[in-house]
């Protein structure tokens, strides 16, 4: 396992990190299964575990809390808040009011007195940067969190938040968690260069592109992955974007074969090759998944292989941009903000 410094924090983390979205009802991974997966991941050298309050409505955090009991000091523990945790209007977002409750709830579920990395799961356009940063700074001073970061923020909001932290003399975000894979390379255009500019650690999620790069999705085969069962539209190869992904997958499979790599090694090796990326978040649902992904822990792709990947999917290109969570400015996504009232 390789280790890298998480931004400018001085904290060393593994180049592969364990994502826990599948733990609980969503991925149907039981506590016993999670205990084995987490134990094996830690034994293999993974030391960063990432979850979120919204994953199976808190179940993932509960499962992780039990799985790391007795090894808490060996784990860089990360979780997130801001996405809706119910129908009540204020049980979401990045206000001090909600984050104070969300943090205490996460600490209880995780069975710990502090979280190493507390992340705002999505940008909240209704809440001022100063409000959120002031709350997070106070949580850090109180010892409830060590650092704080973001997930899937638009590039311009990351810049704005850095300015706000300096302007109001508050703590700043030290990490960003973007979607990044061979099939979704949009982060290379702004997010990853920006992370390098501001010294942000980068935790890349979905490096296997929701299973498209796992080796289980190939031309002429029935697609039976867990993700395809509840997101069928993303795997319907009659959709032009999905057809483009399938074409790319077949070309990438040939590159992997020629290089003596599995598709997983190619996919994870590609993500961790970018100098801005600190770690790739893997999300195994079974021990078999974990073992196949751990095989990529020491994968280093040659320049020739990376050039071949660039020829299949050009740098900065998202093959299915519509699948990405909205990161555009509101003026792009809300027509009312582009039209003068009559």
C-alpha cells in the first residue's frame, strides 16, 4: 500500500480508501460482512474509512462504528452531512442549526468522540459560506472534528469558500471529494488543478464508474451488477451515452489485457496516477470485491498505458455528463435566473 499526505494536514493516508456506502440496506452488506471487509482492509494497510449520515439513513455509520471498535486510533475516520435526512425542511443543508445536530448524531452512530474529516456532502446554495465555516471552525475548536472538507462542490464555490475563510479568519476546507474515473474525467478541467493550487487533499469517488470499470460490464453480456438493479437507466446500452461507455470499456479492456492488468487495476491505477489525487475511494460490497480492488494497491501505470487511455477518453471529458451530480452555477441550472422579470 502506498501512502500520501492528505492535502497540507500532515496526515498520511493510504492511496486506496474504504468507502462505506454499501454497508447497510443500500448494498445489503451485513454487520458480519462489514466486520470482515473492514478488518481485511485495515490489515492490508488501508487507513482511511469514509461514510456519510445519509447512507442507508445512518445504518452505514452504525455499521462502521462497530466494525472499527478497538481499532479507532488506527483509522482516519471521515463522514459527511448536508443531504436530506428526512422530510423535515431543516433536516438538511449546511446551516449551523442542522450541522450541530447532524454531527452529534454521527458521533453517536459511529461510537466515537471525534471525527477526523467532516465533509459537507453537497454545496448548500441557501447557506452563507461564513455561516458554515464558522460552525465547522467551532466544532473543530471543541474537539468534535479534526479537519473539514467538501464533496462534489463546484469549482467556483471551492474558490469562494477559500476566500471566505481568509476574509473572516475562519478554518478552511482542506479536502474535496469529486467524482473521477476514466469514463468521467471532467474533474481534470478545474477541480483537480484547483485542488493543487489550494493544497486540498482529493478523495476520488466512483473510480470504477459505478461498476462499468469493474470487468463485470462487457459487450454482449447481461449486466447484473448490484448498481444496475436500482439504477437501470445508467446501464441501458440503447442510451447513446451508455453506448459510448460500452465502446470505451471494450477499448480499455484491450489496453488492460496488453499491459497484463485487470480492468480494476487499470481503473484504480489511472485515478491514483493523477498528482492531485490523494486516494481513490473503493466501495466493496463483498470480500471478493475487496480482494480484487486491493490487487490494485501498488499498481503504477506506465506513460504508454496512460497515453493509450487518453486516446480512448480524452482528458477532461465526461462520457455521461448528465449523470454527474449538479455542480454548475444556479444561473446555469435555473432558467428563472437568466430571464428578466416582465
